[in-house]
């Protein structure tokens, strides 16, 4: 996500590297590169000019402290400007109502149906009773897809393939929700390959009839400025409340994320990537700005860890670590919890400087499979007492896991080093939170 933009901005800041002071000349050169980077990322030209003019004005108006380099100062100013450009602060969705109705709109192929499922899953985790409603009467596959997603996340879906009137379906779904104590109704609407009057009339009628608490516009972030233009057209007709950016895991240049708030004056509320139902994040402008500048997003990483890690399991592991009894069963348990947090490469990318380091490296969840296979090929006794694993046992474990003796040796060595580190930290009295140590550190 934003790889190209991040690289270009990093290159622009290098112009100031080694400079002892900020001058009109070196700032002008850097700002010019920043403007090119934004335009190449498909940011609206007018928006790019306004932002870089503001960056230049702020840079020339600030004195550089002895402890801060010109490059660091400009990076901070750009971070502030990007944050403001994308909305400044996080904007929540409105779920007030009995039930609260959330209307999902957008073009065909933007990811509306998948996002509807993700939003339902997100709200369900907040202990909200949710009903998904299939109002795309033109594409039977959309109804079937919503039913599959509903089953997958354990959420009811209201659908009627025989009825071709989305207004009637929505009203029937609302009645069903009230009868069955559903607190949130998510209405997935039909899209088109392009904006047309029939589609606009239908979505306008749905909004007027339902009076939703929240109307969200879902847009494919890979469409760049086309996404911004489409958002403007939709907003003129239905006055939506917020934007959802999908497919941020694709080859996106980021122009939609950077321009849409400024052009449409509506906040981005969620970002989504991939097909997994938990691949949905609240949009925080400041965190996204830091990620674009490869400054990391440790706050999001911590939040994902808190959601994935079981408190009772963490306490159990803490006790074992304090007694120096951490074994391969515990190691395997930690692996499973880390996998719950999401895609490994995306998680590493939340650490400062890691986007650049990981740019041409392919890391996926399959990276854990050889490690898991090795551990599962051990006997319970070997997992509990790794010192028992001699040469003949290593050969058996390697054969059983489809790996090599060298890979088994490497894992045993890494595991032993990790246990030594835990033991050392125990002696230092650092007992808090040891169960969440990254096994791959």
C-alpha cells in the first residue's frame, strides 16, 4: 500500500539530508519533488498544489532546532499536512436507532458486498445483533455471496430472490429486524459498471424510504481520481456520510485516499483489504500519514495484538516464563495467536522503516507452515523437553514434517536463544507482558 508514494517522498527528503539549515532554495527543490510524488500517486493536481504550497510556507516559517535536522523537520510538516488532508481526526459511524440502518452504496466491483460482510462481523464483535439485507436484485450472485458471508460470520441474511423491488425487500427486512431484536440492519445495494440515472434514482429512493442512520460510499482505491469523481457524483444525489476505501492491498497509488476528503468534504471511515472478514480497519488519518512516510503505526499493531491475544492464555504463559518452563507447545500457541492478527507482511509493515525493508520480499502466512510442521512432528515429551531431541530424533522429525535436519536444527537454536532471552529478562525483574514476546525477534 502506497509503496510508490512512500519511495518518492523518501527520495524528496534526501534532498535535505546533510543540509545544516532550511533555505528557500533547498525547500523549493524538496517541495517540487513532493508535488511530483503526489501527482504521480494520482492526487488531484489542485489538491497537490495546495498541500505543497502549505508545506513550503510552514517550512520557511519555522526555525530548525539544533537537535532536529531540516530533513526531520520537513518530514514532520509533511506528516501534519497529510494528516489534515485525509481528515485530521478519526470519524465514527452512527449506529443510533432501533434498529440503526446502514446503507451501503457504490459502483459494481467496488467491493460493497464483501465490505457489508466485514462491517457485520466488526459490529458483531461489539456485541451488536446484526442483520444483512440483500437489495441487489439484478445480480443473483450478489445475494448468494451475501448468504455465504453471513453463514461464515454467523449473521442472519434477509433475502428474497423472487422479489425484484429493492424498496419492498428493505422494508420487509426492517420489519424482520424489529421482530427478531436486530439492532443494526446493513443494506447491500445494487451497483452498476458506471453511473447512470436508474441506479441513482434507486439508491436515492432507498435512502429516502429507509432514512438510514449512516450512508456509506464504498470505492475501489485502485481507481484513483476516477474514485474521487464517482464519489462527488454520488454525494450530489444521496449526500452520503462517509467513505470506505477497499482493495488497499492492491497496486494502489493512494490518490483516492489522499484526495477524496478534500474534494468531497466527507470523511473516510473505514479501509478494507483482502477477502478475510476481519480485514477491516477504522481509518485514522494520522496513522495513515505515518504509514505513508514509513514511520510505522505501532498503535494499530498493539490494538491488533490486544484483539488477538487471549488474556487467560497470556497469564498462563507469563507464569510458565517466570518459572523458565516455556516449551514448544507454548511456542505453537503463540504462533496461532499471531496468525489471528492478520497478514504477516502487513503486520511487519506497521513497524517504522519496515515498508522499505520489505519492499521486494515476499512474506505470507505460509512462512509459518514449516515451523508448525516441525513442532507437530515432535512427540509430547519432546515438545515439553526439547533437550531430549538428539540426532536420530531430529531425522525422524525432519522426515515427518517434510523438512530437513538443518531446518530442525535452526528452529531448535532459535527456540533456545529465545528461552535464554526470557530467562535473562526474568532475572532483570521484567515480568510484565513476557507472554507477548515475538518468537521471531
